[in-house]
């Protein structure tokens, strides 16, 4: 291009080009960071022992990520209630009862893997349904979803 030729607005000199490329690169990284750092806001409803430990029956909770697992990790980091809800072994997840369990149970019975099960009588629900009816702790949550952390008071006479 000759020195006398008019310069078009979208043309850049070599010095300008590196500035544009650097700016474009910085924009690409900030956009990539934004997509990698997804924040989700859910409504958390707590009952029984969990409500007592958290101090309220309902709250909005923002966490990094989109899955129930990421929500639970963030929530348990802020509120020390994991031992009220999550069983680490099959034995901790099993209720002891007086009635024998039939070999062929009616309906569909889904269970999370060991370490991702709830304690007897405790439940983690998403929009009113047990998490086991979705993809367990890998269930994707969306903004506005309701997560219920249930551990009722049990009174025996």
C-alpha cells in the first residue's frame, strides 16, 4: 500500500495489529473464564435438624458450578451439615427396622453409589423429587431450582 493511499477504517498497521490481536486475545480469555466459572443460584429449603443447624428454613444460595455435587460441596463448606445428611457407607445409609424386606420390591428403586447416599430418613430433593430419580449428585441444576435438605425430627414414645 502506498503512503499516499487513503487508509480504510478496518485496516491496521503492523503496530496496530499486535495491539488488536493482544486485545482480542484478552477478550477471548475473559470470555473463556466466564464460561468456565458458571455461577448458579438456587433456593434452599431446610427442615428439621438441618433447619436448626442452618438457622433458617429457606435461603438463596449462589455457588460455583451447575451440579448437585458442586452445590453440596459449596453448601457444606459454608454450613457444617453434611453429617446430618450424607452417609459415607452403606451401613450408615440403611435404616434398621422390624419388618423383613421382601426380595421383590414393587416399583422402581434407585440408589446413589456408596458415599453419595443419604442417612436414614434424610433426603436431598430437587424441585420436590428425590435426587436419585434424576442423575444423583451429578444432576445439573439451573438458576431458580429448589433444593430441599431434609432431616426431620423423629420422636419415639
